[in-house]
C-alpha cells in the first residue's frame, strides 16, 4: 500500500512550493461561495465539498493535493 501524508493546514508559502512541484490545487468551496469571491488561480480544480466524494475517482492518486476553501 502506498504511503500517504495527511496535513491539517499548511501556509501559503508551502502551498506555493507544493503547486510548483506538481501538487493538485482543489477549491472545495460551494458554487455560491466561489461566485462571491473568486481566487483567480490558474490550473485550480473546483469540486464543491458537498460533491467531493462523488468525484474521488477524478483525483490522481500519484500527486499531492492541496484543498483550499
């Protein structure tokens, strides 16, 4: 079984390093929250948290993932 690391919270600097090294950035805010304030980050995937489980197969298992809200 592949080793996984779970992190509760990381700072913006660490997030930027992870994204530069091919981490997947996933915005888990609900659609109405995104409409109120867009992050404007290129290559960010948007999967509302309420739908996240239904989209698990779309998440690559071979990449780090940063979930933002």
